[in-house]
C-alpha cells in the first residue's frame, strides 16, 4: 500500500530500510533519507512511525535524543519548500 503519495513510498519500501542495527532509521525523517527523499506535506509521518513501531518493537526512537523530542522531531518533519 502507498503510505506517502508525495514520494510514492509503499509500506514495503519503509519496512525494507528497517534493518535492526546501528544504521537503522530511528525517526520518520531518517526513513525518508534512507529512501533517498524528504518529507513534502508530512501527512505520512504518523503512518511511517506506526510501521516502524510494528516492525521494530521495543526500539525507542528517542533514545539518546539530545533535545526535547517534540521540538526536535517536529523540525525534522517540516515540509520542504
């Protein structure tokens, strides 16, 4: 199923870049980068986060986050101009 119509990303694409390990994306913004694109409208970020949570249970996306996560991660998901 297509989860990001702006970048034409499917749930399969998102799961494909979620390989457990050091290089595994921890945020939706990192998933976009892993897939060679950037967020446009941002409406798919919650769906990508849900796919990440289901594919990598127990992974805390904000572990070691040096800033307040709401502010930090919201800035990463700002649509490109």
